[in-house]
C-alpha cells in the first residue's frame, strides 16, 4: 500500500472508530442497496461475488444468508475488525479499492455502495474491477448523483470542503462515458431511497424542507434528478 493509501486508511480508521463508538454501524442505505440487488435480479446461485468498500460487512452477511459466495474488502481495519466480531463466520479482508489482491477473472460480480465517489484514482479502481471480473461479469454499484449531491453537501458544509471526501462525484453522463472507456456497457436502475435512514440524513442537511422528500417517489423522476445513481455495468465480452 503506497503512502497516499496509507493516509486514507488512517483517516477512515479514525472515522470508523468515532462512528462505531457512538453506535453508527451503517454509513450507507443498506435497505435500498439490498433492494437494488433484488431489483437488478442478476445474482446467480454459483456466482463468486466481491464487495469493495464493504464497511462492517452487512451486505456480505445478508448475501451469505441467501447462500451466495461473497467476499468483502474495506480499507478500514477498524470496520473489518468490528464486522468480523459482529457477524462471525463471513469473509472480510482489509484491502484498498485501487489494488485488489485477486487473480484475473476471479469474480462474476463486483459490488460497491457509497464507495465510488471517495476514490481519487477512480480509473485505477475501475481497471482493477475489470481485471478481476470475468468476461460478461457485472459491476453493480451505487454512488451519489453529482447534480444533487453538490447542492446537499454545499448547504451542509457552507463551503466546498466536501470535495476532499468526494473527489469523484459523477453525473449520469460522466459515469457512462468513464465506464465505457474501460469496456463496460452501462444502464441505470431508478430506486426510491427514501426511508428512515435517508430522511434523517436529509433533515440534518436541509432541516424542515426534508419533509418534501418523504412524499417523493424518485423512481418517477428523470435520471438527472435522482439523489443516488444505481448502476449496472456489464464487462463486455472480449472480441
């Protein structure tokens, strides 16, 4: 792990440590992320699945209960140690998203949730995802929509300092173009992310205005107005 990644690891270790001390186990919308996997309906019984940025491993645990062979990796040692203690017999490893220690075409499906936007060297990450995926395999992931997230983050921080934590926010068009450059076919799945978890986050950022979102079904809105982008990226077959 190079020096830049080591600094990231220290930062995320500290963030996870503080969060876990206050009882904050989940950093993403677990309910909607699992619903996305059900809606996409692409996971097959014998698939080898890798989740990158797995946090404490809640998705890995849920997929394991369904019989899937799933490995989770996260750069945070604190998150992985906590997850192994909480869930027991699941496969979690400390690993950065830009340097995966797996052989070529080791997996049929790669997952990530609330990870993509945090990766500064995002092309290196996508290259690694493509390398470990078999031909025709899927990268299924969620990332905030740049159009909406820039507004939320700027209102919350009253500055642009959020760019340090989210250096790789993308619009739908930017995501499609970037992934296509790495040999992926891309489509988006509209999800309705509104539940208790997201309403609490929106209320913290926007105050009383958040009540508007409680009655909004984002599946009815155009892609550019989605708060989060749920992506199905298929690695194209080699010619």
